[in-house]
C-alpha cells in the first residue's frame, strides 16, 4: 500500500457519495497549490494526466 492510498481511502470514506464537477476539482487543486506551492509540479502533472484521459507523455514536464 502506498502512503497516498490512505488519503484516497479517506476521500472516498468522507466524500464518496458526492458528485462534483471538473471545474470544482480544478478550483480545489488550484487552492491547494496556492497554499502549498511546492506541490505545483505534481498537481500540474496529475491535472494533465487526467485531462488526457490517463494517457500522456511522461517525458513532458
């Protein structure tokens, strides 16, 4: 189990019944990066990966 699995499990446990828009998710990710700028690159990579439907060039930064 990866460390992030605990956070993902908590997300599902707490909010798994909710439906959200991608615009809401993008706003939340931006708010997170505003508070934690050191995570800008990983959040950008995740957002790009999601935008491309799980496909993408791992060489792009």
